[in-house]
């Protein structure tokens, strides 16, 4: 076992003339990764707090409309937009969807009108049924799945209740004067003092 470990470490070690540049590059990469996680407030995404969604400014209208809705008293963003059936699916979906959002927003590829993708629609339908099961037993949407809705075999809950809880948010600029919790600036205080004497 020890011999195998020594061989593995020896295989991963660069030649002596490359060790200094590799160490510098790894240090730079680690430093950039730590800085990016601090700037993006990455730790906040582990929570289910609605204010976390406003880390991306593009979500401000959605946060503002949710905060004025009746759902605010009973459901957070995560309650509707992330699976709630088990903890593993919950965090796997959250990581996958969050990475997708981060890539889209970082590359500035977000559309003016934000629409849910198929996986998101499926999750929202599951969560509508989960929370409103006492009402839905007599409603045809109770048994409709995303695949059935795509095939025209029924309607999802939000096909009729699309404006719940976000009102009529249709674009990024839908509520330009909305008050939302803004993320704190990642700029250190000492640098701010230098920049603004």
C-alpha cells in the first residue's frame, strides 16, 4: 500500500525544473478560486433564504413580486423551485441548477424574459401538488406530469396560475424601483478607503 502511494505521488510530481512554476500556478489558481467564492457569496447558496436569490441582480423583480405575494407567508423560493422529497435530490438539484444559472449569468447569456426550463417546470409542478394536496384531489392538474403536459394531455397548475406568486413579471426591467436586499460589496474596507479618500 505504501509503495503504491509513493508511486502515485511520484507520478503526480512534475520534473524538478517545473516544480516552481507549477506551485506558483496552483497557488494562483487556488487564490482565484477563493476570491471567486468570496465575491460570489458562494456559502450563502447553502441556505434556503430568499435573499440569496438576489445575489444575482437579474432575480430582483422575482424577489420583489414574491415578497408582496401571499406565498411569502408560507413558501420561500426554494420551497417552490427545488425538489423537497429528499435531501440528496434537494442539494443535487440545487447545485446543478445553481451552476447552470452561474454560467448563464457570468457569460451574460440570460434572456430578457426568464422562463423555466423543463426540469424546473417539473419541480414546480411537484411542489404545487405537495403544498396544495388538500385542494388538488378534485382538480385534474393533480395527476398531470410535465411529460403529460408537453404531450397536450392536461395542464400544469401554473398554466392557469402563472401569476402566482410573481405577478406579471415579464422581463428583467419589470420592476425597476423595487426594494430588494442587496448583497454586500466584496471590496475590502482598506481598498475602499484608498479608492475614495
